[in-house]
C-alpha cells in the first residue's frame, strides 16, 4: 500500500472519483491551472479537462450557488473553498438553499454536492486563514459534516461524501496536510460517514477529538500515566453516538478537544449528549479543551490559543484526580 | 443580433407603437391573452382568499402579468424557470396546478412541487439567491450538451444583492445560456429605485458583466415576448446570457402585510393603474379585431372556475401531520429523527 501525505490522499480521492463517475466535477478558485493552493486538485484539469476541474471566479457564494443549479442539471459538484474563513460567504447558499432544497422538492430532487476546504490553525498564516468553522456547518439542517485526521480517512471520507446523495461538507485539517503520512488503499476506498474510529483503546479515560486535534490527543495520551482511549469522531454529522456512549460507559471519564472557540462549539453538543444519555456512567465532569472565545489570534501567539498537548494532559489529570 | 449598449435607455415597445410581432399568429396572440387573464385572476382571487383567511401572507403581482407572461411564452418547455416570490404562480403557465401554489401560500407541504416535473424551480424567498442556481443549471445543461436555456426572475432591489452579482458574473464567464430577467417595478417594499442604485438605468449593469442588455416596457406583453425571444435565441446559439430590464410599476402593496400609503405617491399609483398591462393588451387585441367580448368573457369565466376548483382542492388537502417535520430532509435520515418523532407523538397523543 502506498504511503501518502494527507493532502495527497485528498488528491487521490478526487482522481478516483472523477474517473469512476462522469458526473463528478471539481470547481473552485485556483483548482485548475494551479492545481489548488495546497495542490489538492493537482493534475485533475490535465486528466479530466477544464470542464470537470473548473477555475471559477472569486465568488464563494457563487460557487456554492451555481453548484445547486449544477446538481439540478445532473452534476455532482465538489466545491473547494480556498480557506476556512473565506468560506463564510457560502453560508448564505448553504443555509438558505443547500440544506433545504431536497426538502423543498419533497424528495423529488437530490443535491449530491460536496464542499471541501482546508481548515484550522497552527500554520503561521495571516488573519483569517486559521478558523475552525465546523459549528456553523454542523448547525445547518440537511447538511452532513466530516473531518478526517489520517490520509486513509481523508481519501475514504471524501469518496463517501462525493457518493452521498445529500450535501456533505468535508473539513480537511491543513496543519497536518503534509505532516500526517500513512498507508492509503489504492483505487476506490470509501470510509462510511457516521462511524467513529477508536484510535487506541483504554480503560481509565477517553479523549474525544477530530481533525488536527487527533494527533494532539494521541500525544497527550502518551504523556498520561493511565490507560487512555482516544476516539476520532471522523464524522460530526451524523455523529456516531453509539461509539461515544460506548467509550464513556467504558472509561467513565471524558475529555473533549476542539480548536474552535468554546461557546456553543461542537464539544458542547457532545457534552450535552453525555449529560442526557451517559450521566450514570460518568465518574467525573465532562471537560472541554477548546480554543478561546476570541478572534483567532496573530500567529506569534497562536500556540497559546490552540489546544496543546499540555492543556489536554492537564484536563485529563484533573479528571483522573476528581 | 443587435446588442443594446449602455446609454440606450429607450424602452422597447410594441403595443404603444401599434406594431405587430413577427411570427405571432392570432392563436398565439389569444394564448398570451388567456395566460394574462389566468395570472390576473389568480392574483385577484388570492387577495380575496387572503382577506377571507384562506391563505396566509401573499405577495401581490398585479400589473406584473405582462412581464411574466411575455417572457415565459418565449421559452420552450425544456427551458427552466427560476421564480422569485413575485412570480409564485408562473408555474401555472407550465401546467403546475394552481392548488399547489395556493397550498404554498397556505403554508401546507403540498405547496412544494418537484421542479423537474415542470422545469420550474422552487419559489425563492430570499432576494436574488436563486440567480446563481439559474446560472449553474444553465451552465450544467450546456456542459451536458443539452439545448436548454434558463431564466431567472428578480426585482430591481435584487440588483443590489451580492448573489445577483455573483450569479450574473458566473453566467457570463461560463457562457451560460441564461436570461437574467429583472422586473423593475421601482419599489423594494418602501425603498424607491433612486435609493437602490445610482445607475441611470438597471440595464447599464449588463455592460459590467460583458453581456448585452435590453430595456423593455414591462407592461407590454408583446414587447417583453419579443425581447425575451431574442435573449433566448442568443442563449441557445451559444452566445451566453442577456440581461433584460422590464420596466413597470408596483401599483399594489409589496405583499398583503404592507401598507404603502406611508411611502408611496397615491396619485402616481392611480395614474399607473390606468395603464395597467392587461387592459393595454385587451385594447390592442380589440383594435386588431382579434378579441371579442364573447372570447374575453369565456377566458375570464374559465379562469374563475379554475380558481374556484383550486382553492377547494387546496382546502381539501388533509392536514399535515408531525411526521412531515422529518420527511425529505435527508435521503438517509439520522436515527434521531425516528426517536424525536416517537417522543413528539407520545406527547401529542397523550
């Protein structure tokens, strides 16, 4: 099995899915001639032509809005938003139309589009290249959200998203685009949406993470003198609630990690589910390690903002001592 | 095909010039008339149904019928229509049952249709956000080698929206076979055109996208038909999108919830009402000797009967149950939908 970086696995998935299904097309800013600012779409234009790997005008709402119309014409568009925070204009289309249109047609039409984007901080970039916007996307009815943390999952989840009959947003952790390297199955590879992955098993405490926070959780687990389970959610919506509750039942202690701001973040939803459905399994409070409720900072102090191994270890120790 | 350059603000007209449109026979002229009467009757009856409490808030389109009918008749059945709420009943011209549209205004799920059945997209409530959809559909059809054209309807206020700009620019760049149909009724609720734009005419916006623009008398069903036919032909010939500004006047409130007396010049409204679009065409056809009292009466009676049957059908829809909340959101719904519905039923049935 070849070893690929995470971003190479994204590229591999796009090559496989465009080859498999003629109705799949890629569109976005700089995805064609340049092959994407992170090279995620490299080689697609040369192989599949300028009509199936389309350089669009600079218009995020226009990209997603035209993608709605492309679905109505029988296409399966895969839209790239160049960066997390640049995706916000597309929320207009996502909230008003993408998540609602199938419902509006009483199931008569399907909108099998994908929005994929690099997300997250730690990359020493200018303002608004660092956001973790998952909450905005997860909150929209009718839309699914996946966040891979390994090269194999980056390929498999993106393939699943492209094949899914409903709209799916895939957030790709750019911090680990070219640091996470791993074996990726050749050819078609699909990781079903809605199934979490137990990264490592443990008995005393569970760290729940997704995306770029999974390697942080793993390093924290190494540093804690206890048997720690690490759960990678992989899909935020639909959530693998069974896997979350099973792990909570097993360890009784849960630390949730997200790099987005704390208030009403995804970890808050996880905490609420644990409070509703796992209260008698818990041996201590559910703790969150998150970004702060501030704008994502200047990069000289971004390490203080990002959930670090030290902060996760600190939370875990507090919980073990509770 | 002639390109209208910025600066040519003269409205294209047919009726006031007592011209005839090439290619339209007597049967076509009467079909346009029948469509006008159908939409006029739909609109007037809807206002009555609203006052009777039989439909909810309703966006009136009185005096917009010529713009809607003239443009829609320039399309083939395979061409796609993207309506705003002001064109809520335009699907009637494609065979969409009026009961469905009445159900929409009644807030009943039976008010949604499958767009693919009529090539009429869902009614777009937010302003201009359907313009990119129309651009995308037209572009997508072109990529598939399908000959279909799309038309997007929006108002003067919509031209201030980012979605209009992004959709228009996308369509131009992709060479999408699209007609951007702007019904300039000169009001966006209470905001007059001069507070919406400093452009001399909305048609001037076309030049910025590198597409031709046409400015037409929106109260002249034949002029609108002729202009749209030209834009559709351009689109079908692979020459890309066209912007049409159809100038009319909103003589009715924005919607049933609006009282324009606070902001509008009522004398101007009365003056515009004298020139309303159905009456102008009626008089034109009589001058041509095409329309008789008997025919006019027959069309009106047919339309009234259609509406009587439609409201009865809409009111006969069984009430929507709570299960409708969860239907059609996903192809493959999450398990929480099942447990939420079960809990809701337990409480509702208690």
